[in-house]
């Protein structure tokens, strides 16, 4: 299984089920940011920061065999599982889920960025599931690449149904939600943000504020505050980014102080005044 190569099947008179496999969906891969990491190094932690399943070309990827080896080294102790993964092979994801469910110690899952597809199944194994405020779960039906005639395709559509049922059972067991409601979410390929994941029962709490390393410098906080003010005033993202760039690169005299790039009250008032004159925009995604 490859991060960028999907299962390719040659047309033939009759396809066997062994010829297909589950793989990454493009949208999940595009939304994945592999740079997100957990703060600190806990010897009782497991990091899932890659696609689920072994990459045939590179040997990389997260497999049940590797997770099993990590759990053996941890023993019966509590374990923290950090996840930032676009998903991948469903069979490997189900196997990893079972390994974590069977672990005798407490399992804390931390969703640092994205737990999509097979990775969302793994996340459900946690006794405690913490998610970043800006993190996401993505749940959907089993997804494959297959080719063949209409009879082949009809057969494989039916073949996928028990896998969708298995995933729905896992989500239902975690959330307590009606299974038909879960299947509706899966049919729609649903992306669930941090707070919503807690409200819907997919997670138990937000990550502690220091679980993800962030830039807490005074300049970063000031820039974030200005960006929020401009966004509320209706200024488009592209214009906000350009204005913030100009503020950061301004000279001491232009900034009105001794610190290059400083944001003074007068400048902030001017920014708000300018933004307030712009039309308000509404976006839906």
C-alpha cells in the first residue's frame, strides 16, 4: 500500500476478491499534515504518524505487526497512542484496533491532527480519547479501486457491505448512537471537528493545552489577534495575509515604535477601521 499509489487492477473476465484491497482516499491524503507531533517523549507511547498498512515500495507505514511489537515492549503498563494519519488499509486498522482493545493497561488515544478512515477505527480503541480542538475524525464507507464488468462491480458492492457494518458497529459501541444514524454519517463521508467529536461521543475530551507544541511568542499571539479581528470584520483571507505580512516586515518608524514589526494600538485601530469599511462575507463549507 502506497501513500500516493492506489490499488490498480487489470481488466479481466472475472475478478477474484483477493485482487482488491482497501486504500487511502485522495481527500484524506490531501487533508493530512504529517508535520504534527506530540509534545514530549513518553516511553509508554506509540506514534501513528503515517498511513495504515505497509507501503509495498518503501516498507513504511503502520502495521499491526509493528504495533504488536511496541505493545509487547510496553508490557501491561498504560499506553498513550498519538495519532495523525490519513488512514489506509482497513484490515490492518481493524487488527490494530483489536490489539489496543485487548491491551491490559489503560489506553489513551490522542488525535493530534487527523484520524481519518482506518485511523478513526484505531482511535475508537482508546479508553480515553483526546482530540485537538483543531483536530478531525473522518468516517466513511469502505473505499476501494476496482474495475470489471457490471456483474463484477455488483458482486464487489455486495462484498463491501459486511465491512461497512463492522465499522458502524465499532462507532456505535463507542458513541452509543443509533447504528442507522452512524451509517448515515458514513454514507455522507463525515468530517468531525474536535468539539463536535466530544459532543457526539467519538472522543472524551480535548487535548490538554500543552499536548501540542505551538508558537506562543508575543508576536505570534499579536498576529493571531489581528487576524481574528480582520476575519470578524469580513476581510478576505488573502487580504488579511497580505496586510499581516506588511505589518511583520514594516520598519521601526513605520511601526511607530522601537521594535521592528511591532503592532501598536494606533495601527490596530487603523486596521479595524479599514476592515470595518469592507463588505461582510459569508462562507459555507
